[in-house]
């Protein structure tokens, strides 16, 4: 009798585990698709990241965005190099945990502040 109860408990736990894993399936499928897209745009994104860090640090956010959207993204596209159309320095190379810590330490929650910290 004792073994039957233990076996039933194990089956129940296994069933719960399987259902919780099953609910993650959609998230895993979306993550896989996103990683595939990221892989295709990696070269173009890294070209833009390198140029951004090298040249745009001293400028204000509005000018950074203008150069990025009007000059660099079209230039990369001209050479048929895929890149993220919604490029953001903090989304491409920012670390969520590190940026959250910066916010806790008092960094204003604005894109330019995060970009400045990433550049530094």
C-alpha cells in the first residue's frame, strides 16, 4: 500500500512537471525564432555598435538617433548586410541585470543614460 501511494505521488509530480514544461513550449518557440533573427542580423548590428561606440559618445541622444537612422542603417542596408531595424544599443549589447543595477543606483531611466554607461 505504501509503495502504491508513493508511486501515485510520483506520478502526480511528474504530471505537474510535464504540464509546466508544456506551457513553456510557446515561449521556447518564440525564443528560438528570435535567436534565429538575431543571428541573421548579428554582423550588421555589430558594425553599427562599433561605429556607435567609436563615434557617437560625445553627442546628444537626438543627434545619435539621427545619424543612426538616416546615415548608418541605410549605409549598412545599401551593402545588403542585415541589421535590426529597431536597433538600440542597450537592446543589442546591454545586460538587463547590470542596467537594472544602474537604475537602482540612481541612473535616470532613459535611453541616453544607458547608452552613456554602455559606452563608458
